């Protein structure tokens, strides 16, 4: 293979030069004979008609968006995963008791996030070495096989393994997905933000759909995981057939084990001033997503909501995420990335300001006014991709470093918010975690004009 490529590289210039000389010779010969380079239409039977036919040929149909197969695959994948998202907790509690079951669930959440911290940079490097598609398809295959194993041999160990795998592969899947989008739209921030917004909307919608459908399934463990495995298999086949590799072989780099770095996100902070500001903005915007069970416990304990009402609340938040991300593309094209991010970040501030009052009605008003809040991360993530491209950072490495930052937020978020909730409850201010979110949103709002200054147009 290398010999063939070498021969091709050596022969290509000579063939091109030969073609230039041949064309030049033909031109000189034609001029010497004072003959036209192209035969007259009158000399060709129907020549004029042919020329007119070519000139009047209809335009080619627009090409299909390269993001569409990825978006559809992500939708099916998340439906399959979310069908069993709520299954492990009651099963663990039933088999192990409340205390041991909750300890195991907490350990699974912590260890999966810790594994993602270490593995994200490695898989980011693999996407630059092997390509984006093999890593993405590998994650789909692992998720499918873990659910198949749980369906065939249901047990505490395999249910725990399936939950651990699901938590881990979701992060790696979207690491590779982000690299694919970046490859296709790295020079077009508005299109990248639009494609990412649609992807996030589909993820929100598929998660809500899967959780809703799980309530209609029989309670049997085998049946639930078998259905999840079947849908995961559909996602795997869809990805294998529809998704095209976005990284040319010539652009791939050898894998190096130094990619293993549990603090890989620090490379973002050291890359450039712009990358440092964008990374801080992304962290401030993402932090409220990793509150753990704080919001759910607050609603149950202080607002005295039933489990059904809490489910309705979270369903409403998911629907809000779908709407915000669907309309984000059109708004970004009209307003620009910077102004859109200012508005969506201000929406987030209003959202958490409503919850900080501790009054359910005010919180609902804040949630409605803060409709665009879920799309606030598009600006930072899009410009990180553009800045990384400008600096020549491989997109796989960039996606891995970004996923590493998110994984650290997953680990630290529940600890910080949980401690704030306990402290706030003891001091008569249980809304303290929501006040912290207001602080994060305000800091992000002040940072947007500086971090996204190049993206104002």
C-alpha cells in the first residue's frame, strides 16, 4: 500500500506536467493552423442543440446534510439506552436493600465518571488515529452487547455492569460525534451550531421518549433489556450504513499513549487566551447540568411534590431543551452567535432565579421565560471547535480534552451541590444550590462578550 502511494505521488507531477505540455502543444498547433480549438456547431450534427441542452440542464439537487445520519443514529441510540435508565435503581433496592442498593448506585455513578476522565483523552486520540466512525460504532456495539448479556443472564452484577457501560459509552459516543460534526463544519460556525443544536434536540427528545416508553413495558428484567438491545442494534446498523468517515486517511496521526492524561482539559487552558476563555465559559454553562439528585430531592422534600409531579417537571425541562435547540439554528443565523449566547445565558439566569425564590409558581414563570436556556452551551462549544482548528489541534484530541472537562464536572458537581443543599437546609436556605447556579449564569453572561468577541458576526 505504501509503495502504491509512493508511486502515485511520484507519478502524479509528471503526469500533470505531461498533460500541460500536451494541451499546450495542441493549442500551439491549432493556432499555427489558424483553426478554432473547438469545432463549430455547424460542423457537428445537432451541435447547437447539444450546447443549448447543456446550458439549460437543471441544477443538481442539494446534497444531503452529512450530519443527518449521525443525528438519526444518536436518536435511536439514546432511545435504546433510556428505555432501561430507570430500571437499575428499583431492582438494586429490591435485591440489596435501600442502603446497600444506594451505595452501589452511587459507586457506579462515581466510577463511570472517573473512568471517563481517564479514557476520554485516549479515545480522543484514537479518533485521530483510527478515524471517527470506528470509535463511534465501537461504542454502539459495546452498549448493545451489554444489554444482550443482561437480557440473557439478568443479575445484580450484569445490571450494574450495563449501567456502568451505558454511562461511559454515552460520553465517548458524543465525543466521536462532536469530532464528526467538527470535521464537516469546522469552517462554518453557524452551520456547526445549527447541526449541534439539532443533535442536542434529538438527544433530549429521544431520552424523554425512551423514559416515557419504559413505563409502558412489562416489569420483567429480561424483556426490558431485550427491547433495549434490539433498538440499540437498530442504531448500530443505522450507524454502520449511514455514517460516513469524516477524517481522511492522510489527516490521521499515529496514536501515542501519552494521550492518557486524567487532567487533559488543562491543554485547553494552555492552548491560547481565546481557548482559555471559551473553556471557562463552557464550564460555567455546563456546571448546573451536574447537580445530581439535588433538584429532585428539593422538589420532593420542600415542595412536597409527588413522584408523578416530579416526572412531569423533568419532562417539561426535556421538552424545553428540545424547543430551545430546534430554534437555535435559525436564531443564530439571524442574531449571530454572540448575541444568541447572551440571550440564552440570560434565560438561564432567569430560570435559576425563579427556583432560588423557593416559590413553585415563581419557579415555573422563570422556567417559561428562560426557554432558550438549554441552548446556552452552543456558542462556547462551537467556537472551541473553530479555535482548535485555527490552532491546528486535531479534532479528536480536542473532543477528548473537552469530554475530560465534562467528566470532571460530573464528578465534582454532585459533591458540591449535595454539600450546599445539606448546608443550606441546616441554615434555613435550602435553595443555596440554585443561588450558586445564578452566580454561574451571571459570570457566564459577563464573560460572553469577551470570549465570543470574534464570533459577533
